[in-house]
């Protein structure tokens, strides 16, 4: 969320209220009458034409004073003059279309008055030495300000309502919101707190459709320590920078989950602890995901400790099953993959894994004493291997966990069969050796001896 509060300056175009550096104050004499008058804002090549009484060579009493610049009429002043200076009530009309009507003192707008501009801008209120001073109301196409002025600038307490519907009420300094105040957005959002030169700065409270933030601001952005409570019940409390959680902080989620640790641009980054109903993870994060080294303990008692990437176990690690089994080795995309050792109630496997299952070359020692060394595929014996079970040994080919193809079976009593196997059973003609010593070719059918050949 980006906040930008622009406090526009007053657009005063009248020479009465703003004096360019090229202008100077001084006296100008009407060449025809010989009567002089004071102008606080003398322009280059300016002349005067006075219509009224002249006392001691100076404009005096009611009259009209016309000012020309390079021979062209620039403004017309009416009112009362004393010692060449306008005083009391009076009016000025500029050829630009601007006007001022109100009080004067020593030739300057001082007291109460009204200024209007051809552009539509207007001011009604106090003046001092030709500038807005005290309480007044200023309006232009951008909006309306009502409040205090000093030396022509909004300074003190006041309220500005923009044409867009936004508004600010509070302290002002040099035409900027400055100090304590409240900014109401047209969309219903509200900021209440400290301002500096028209921007949220310091301690403040922001309420919008997302939730409520209370804490520090800098240049219209949340920065420093603060707490945000979202409308969905989630909360974050901690460090902020550039309007996002940055640094050390704690997230608490509506579903009971939590994260405590480091954040960068609103995302979990670096060391942290994440807990939810499924378990607790402590370790490293990157872009909101578990990445680096870390340990996750699931609610059922299972755990994993090791490398992580993209939120899943990756690289070298150890997985402890809830029932006491273990796997130590390589992981990829959260699954056993590469070299590893699996030890569970069935036995111990050492070898290759792929996509979470034994795949490649490996050895398995079962708890009942059986053993296999050889090829695996998708968790089953596959390829060339050696299986010893209940004293019998088979050396040969396996397919999908069973002896299939060429192989040799050695029995505990000394008998043997060497030939073809189908679904774990001798099948076809092969070389036989009986326990009693007879040897020769024999025929088996689906594991059953048929005859000697």
C-alpha cells in the first residue's frame, strides 16, 4: 500500500499579496498633477494617475489612483488616502481580472478583506501587510481551506477539503500539514497522527479497508515499529520500511498459525520460526518459503532436519518417522531422491532413491533376516540382484518385486534350479540338482516339478 498526500500551496496571483523580487516599494509622482502616492510594489516603468485632492504634494482623502506599466493600465485603486498612502476601506481591480476589497493601512491590505482571482481562486479573511493573516477561507479548483494563516501561508490550525473528497484537519506550517492532524480519504480511509511538510511522519494510526495500522511513519509510508491488524484477523507487529514489514517481527494468523523472525519487503526472509496446526518449523526462509537449513517437527511427531528449497526438503537431510523409523540422505522436491539410508520396522535399506521410493542400486536387510542386493524400481526389486530368504538364495533377474527371467535358486538342502522364473517361481526347462545328488535337466511348471528330462 502506497500513501501519498500532496498539500497544494496557495495560488495567489495578485501583486497586492505577493511581491516579485524585481519589484520595489516606493513613491511615484503623477506627472500631470504633481501629486505623489505610495506603492508597496513598484514595477519597472510604472507611472501613476491620481484623481483626488493633493495636500503637501501627496494624495489625500477619497480618490482614485490608476497605475500604468509601460503606458498600459495595470490596476485601479479606490478608497481614502492619507499622506499619500491608502488607509481604511478600499478596493483594487487589476487588469488581470483579480480584485481585492477590504481594509488598508499605510498602503497595505491590513485587517479584513476579500481577494478574488480570474482563475476562480478566492480568499476571505484577515490580512496583514498585504498577506493573508489570521483566520480566513481560501478556495480554488483544488479545494477549500478554512483556518489560520501567517505571512500569506497556512500556518496554525485549519481544514482543507479537496475537490476529490479527501480532507485534512489539524496543524499547518508554511502551507503544509505539519504537526498533529487527521487525513480523511474519499474512499473512507483515515490517518490520524503526526505530519511533517504535508506527509505522514512520526507516530500515527491508519484505518482502511485492509485493517488498522498503529505505529511509525516516514514520508507517507509505514516505517519504524508498528502493528497492523487485518480485517481477516491476521496481525503483524514489528519493524517496517517502505510501507512493508522489514526487519524483525511477528505475524499471527487468524487460523492460529504464527511466524516470528526476519522479513524483507513483507516476506519471510532469513532466520525465523513458523508454527501452525500441522507443526513447527525453525530455520531459514526465502520469499515466504522454507529455504536453506531448517527443522520441521510435525504435530504427529515426525520431523525433518536439513536442507530446504522452495518450501520443500532439498539436498541432504534426516527424516524421523512418528513410528521411530528414519531416513538419512538426499532429498529433491520434498521426496527421498539420491543416495540414502532408510531404517524402519521392516528393516534397513541403503542405496538409491527416486521420487520417494527405492530406485537404482541398493541393499535391503529385512528385520526377519532376509537380504537383497541389487536393482530397484519404484520401491520394488527390479533388474539383476541377489535375494536370500529363509536360507534359500536366488541370483538373477527381478521384475516388479518378483523373480522374473533368468536366474538360479539355491535351496538350504543343497538342491538348486537354474533357468527361467515367472512371478517368483521356476517355470520351464532348466538345470536341476537334487538334495540327494541327482543332477540333470528338469521341467518345472508354475513352480511345480514335472519331470526329469
